[in-house]
C-alpha cells in the first residue's frame, strides 16, 4: 500500500517554507525528490503593473522553489543523492509582451537551476527543468493582472491535455534528464531566434505588442487561427512587388534543396522497375516516371513501412475490404444519398488544385469552383461525360475527442457501422500515427486528375470501386523539384510545377516518380508530406480516406525523416509570415535563408530601400 501525506503550503509566504520542508521530511524520514510545480500566471503591461504584483509573482514562481530547494539541498549533498524538478515555462527563454512579471520569474528560475545543475551535478544531485508551452488547465484563467485582479480568459484550453503531457514528464524525471521543452513548434522557433537572430525576434515581439494594444482583452494571437491567414494575405496584398506570376519564384523556405548525401533511412529502398499494366498511360510527362510502389499482401506485416523514422508508401492489397466491407459504387451511394446535398469541385481547366477558400488570397484565381448539388445531379453529370467533377465530402470529423458524423454519413450509418476500427487501431499503433482526424469520401469519373500536392496528415487511402493511379515523390525531392506555393497562398500544399511538362527544377525529379495503381479493395498508406498526383482510371471511382494526425513530439526523431524537415520549413515560414507580415523584406529574408550565402543577392533580384529588416539581413549575411 502506498502511503500519502498532504501538507498544505502557501508559496507566497516564504518565511513558512523552511518549516514546511522539515514537516514533510518528518513524514518519511527523508525526501528523495522535490517537484516545484506551484505557480501563478500573470497578464499585464509593465508600465501598469504595481511593484507589489511583481513581487507576488516572483515570490510564488521563483523564490518559493529556491527556498524549498535550499532547505533540502544540504541533506541531498550529504547523502550524495537527490533530485529537484522545476516546472518553468518556455517564457523562461524569451519574453512575450504582456507577461513582464511572469517572464522575469521564469527567466530567473531557468537561470538559477541551470547554475545549480552545474554546481551539484558531480555530487549526486540531479536538476531537471520542465519548460512547457500552453497546457489545457485553468492556469491562464486564474492569472492575475497588473492591478492584482484575475485575468478573465486565456489560450490554455487549446493547449496540450495534461493526461498527454504527464507521461512524457514522468519519463523525463525518471531518466533524470536536465531539461524538457514540451512546447509547440512556434515557441521552439522563437527560442532558436532568441539565440541566432535576436534582432528579428525583438521585431516580432514589438509587432505582437502592437496587436495586443488593438485588442479589448490582452491575449496573444495563435498562429493556427484562420484570421491569421487573412492578416498575412492583407499585408501581401498591399505590396505590388510580390507576385506569383508563372515565370517567377517568390521566396519560400519550402523550396528545399535535396541533400547531396542524405541518410539512407530517409529514402525509399530499391524498388522494382515500373510495371506495365492494362490501365491508360499516365498523364504525367515520361521523364518523371520511375518505379512502382512496393506492395504487400493484406495479411503481411506492414510495420517496417509505418515505423515513424522511415515511413514510406506501400500498397496493401485487399485490405480495404477488411477495413470497410461495403459495396459502394455510384448506384449504391445514389440509392442512399440521392437527394443529399454534396460539395463538388468543378475544374475550369486541367487538374484540381485543392484551393483553400478560407485564405482570401489576391494571388491567383482559383482553378476550380466549389458547387453544391444533389448526389443524383453529380452522378448524372459524371455519367454524361463531364470529367471536371470531383466530389469530396467529409463523412466523419473529430470534435471534442470523438468522431462526429456529417449529414452524408447519417445516410450511410449502417454501412459505416461495419468499419473495422480494431484494424485501424493496429495500423495506428504500428506507425505511431496519432488519432483519426477525418473520414472522407471521394467520387470521380475517368480522367479526373488532382495536381501534385502534399497533406499535413498521415493518409490511409481505401479504394472501394474503380481504380486510381498515384504518382508519388518524397517530401524533400518534391519541395526542391516541384516549386511549392508559399503557405499564405490559396494553393498552399500544391506544386506550381505541372507534371505534364518540364520546369526549371524538374530535372531533379526525373526517374524518381513512384507509381501506385490501386484497384478495388486496395489500400495505400501515404505518409505525411509525401507529394502525390492522382488520376481516376475508371468510369466511376469511389474512395475513402482516413486522415490521422501526427503526434507532437518533444524530440525530433533520429535519423531525421524528410517529413519532419519539410514540416519544420513550413512551420518556420508561417511563423515568420504571421509575425513579420508579408512583403518585400520577408520575401528577401526567405530567399536568403533558402539559398547559399554567395547566391542570395542574385536569386532575390530585389533592391528595396534600406530598413531595419534590410539591415538585419546584412548583419545575418556577414555573421553567416
């Protein structure tokens, strides 16, 4: 039986803490580990914050942990064993506007325990600092403001769940690691900028402060909100120099160079030569075509393909019938959903590009329009030979931790009840694929073509009726050869390089396209960030796609997968665009980052007037 004792503490009363430490020691005779997890949040401008509030936050968030640590340290040093864990914050590395007292206390805590670690590390005492980002607790709601009242709301409700973070923290403590930073990528990038390019980070924080001043409630904008996209686009709209003309390539970190000597684990292993079959010839230009995708019988173990550090596409023959044993063709779906309204993309010409209508972009006219029609109308028009139709409907989507059915799914509820979720769980666990995000239905006629693009999710693609051809490219190869659109564009995640013709960088992808032809009952595992061009080969095709999230990891995988390299570049670009704003200086900065230092001036071909951003670039160029 585990014995538990509870000792109430008031961390703001520093004088009472040494006696409290003695009382805790008396319970068990000794104390092996101290976890300083108490704290108070703070919101308020420095100029409006009383010195009493500064002292209150420092006492609770910094001095209380120091007092308790010093009360226990002599015993630990004498027995040459002990462990102190300080829960701090990512704001111990950089300060956000509106957090002066809080950031000061967290900086002080990180500094104190960094120094203490060096002093006692060889004497048997371990020091661990935990510096998380947002966590879904009441911390922000209970924060005090500059005048001492509670802050009414915050972002922590959208942070990582405590039950998700707690096991990671426990593993860190058990291994006695010196530091853990379980924070979102934007916070970790800010920490990196603080060391490598502080001038740029200071500018970003001033911009945040200006945004804060315009809001009725002091809160920090999160980059993932749709309005952030509109803010970026509005700034780019004001700058006539920025253009996405087809003969120009704007600065983008996503145009990544292909490593000359990449680790073998980030590339597909040798594949058989591309097979000839009875399907129509691929629409893509012949030089792009290379090999056939690897295939497995559904009964065989696909774990090697799903393993996170070396994921690659694989066809699992016959698995779709085990995952979703239904007979869905146009006739069966029309019988169940004939009068249901469905979203259908109608291509104006050529391929579908998956434009994101939520981005009010000024760059390009959308290559297709989104129409709502009945399922019966879609079937009638598709059978009449109208090839530029593509039905894409979300059947189920995750909400509040559960999959919720859409209107179309309710018509298909009996069939969807046959979904083998136990088998999905086996695949999910084998590849650490995260949770199911969406279940989507795709219907199209022969000739429908989706332009080359990548997804931000892991994809288990079920071909239920008819056949489809995929032409696949690894993440970094596609980024280098296919010229991705910048993240603020409506065609984000799409390639500007058309596979029907040659382009300025297309030679990099010659002979590297991986062909995957799916027949009825087949499944394609398509890893996150892999580029894919999709053609419908049959008169009627019905497919279902399972999108799964990629778990946020507190550590990068090793060896470093291509998916993470591409995701890092994308997140960095969005972070910079959201915080700096678009325009000439951002474009030149991105070009500088994506080109060798001796070529960036020529590649940018931009000569803006000198400004703070330009001076920053000059300093960075000299330092690099």
